[in-house]
């Protein structure tokens, strides 16, 4: 085995080291230099990431369900996008008896939807549709969709839709029209705050993204009470409420609000976060 002198900067060869050992030492030094720095996952910029779809809708007929949504044309950063043609549709299904309201959802079915845009792009082509025939009576179905603008450029989830598939049949009679009850509750109102005014407590909040909101319900819960009490309801275009009838003898209570839609009876959203009010003596 050949050996070469190992010489320090002063010019004195202190020992001789074999050539393979020198090569190994060089590889170790090179690996140490290459390992510097922290690697992080690639994050697509907001200029190319599509805005979430907020108008996912559905129509049911005797053959299944037709889902539709608007093709996004703006990024999360407000930059106009090229025609988005790829989408990821997520589906969850549960037997009605097994469905747990408020429990975590498992979307175990994903479908890649490709919707090409013609050269003459108009209002009709801005809507994407997809038919899903794979539905069964007595099951609750939930869907959401994402836009795919490229590799690792997937938008946030759309609004969530939910319905129970029901096909009533009468023996020796034609197939009856499909009757579906909309059980999708509105989004929870946001940013609830309270302000003390001369006439009572004034509440303010922000509206959600749902288009079919019919109004809001205002609740109040006393400090020691387990459940809130409905105070009043207001129309959808009202984003404030004045509580003039404060509870006598109480020093601490809480407010919360919900949104209701236009169904009969209406679907009610989960309550907002409570805001606490304490009487200052």
C-alpha cells in the first residue's frame, strides 16, 4: 500500500498516511461542508396559488348528484391567473345512523377532475361541473374541492356541502322526483365583540361567506348557567345587536351568535366563540 507524507504548513512531515486514508478524510470534510444549512419544504408563492373556491354547489336527480363550482381566476395575492383546468374533488360518505355531527370527517375518496377551457372563454366556461353517480339511499355525503395550478400548487379547501341521499319509490308507480333536504349549516359568524354603551351592551360581528344566510341568532349565558338563552334574531343585513335588558343582579355573563339559512326549518351554524362581559363596580 502506497503512503504519502502528511506535512503541516511549517514544512515538517510528522507522519506518513496511506492514500486511502487521505481520500476518506477528504470525503468526510466535503460531506461536512455540504451539510450546512436548513432545508425547508417548498412553499408556492401567493401570486400563483389559486384562491379557495367558495361556491361549490350541488343538484340531485335520479342518476346521482351534479356538483358545480366557479373556475378561479385570481390568486391568493390578487394576481390574475391563467385558465385553471385541474381540480381535486374530495368525498366522504357515512350511513345516516353512524354520522356524528361535529366529529372529524374522513374524506377517503379523491377524484381528479380535468375541465379544459376552450379558446373562446366565456361566462359559461367559467363554471365547472362533475357528475357523481356513486350514491346510495340512507347515506350522508360531504364534498369539498381544491384547485390545482401545478405541482405543489394546490389551493385551500372550498366550502363544504352536505346532503342525505333519499330516493322514495312507490311500488307499481313511476319513479318519484328525488327529494333532498339541505342539511348543510352556514358558516359560523366571526369576530364577535361587545361594547358598553348608555343603553346596554352593543354587539358587533363579521358575516361569513355563505350566500343563503337568512339572519343571525343572539344568545346570552349567565356565568353559572350551563346553557345559553336565545335573546333575539336579526336579519342577514344586520351585523350588530343592542342588548338593552341586562340581567338584574348578575355581574358576569357571556354572548355568542349563530347564523341561520333560508331552509324551513332553518339550518343553524355552530355558535361563535363566547365573549365575556363583567360589570365594573
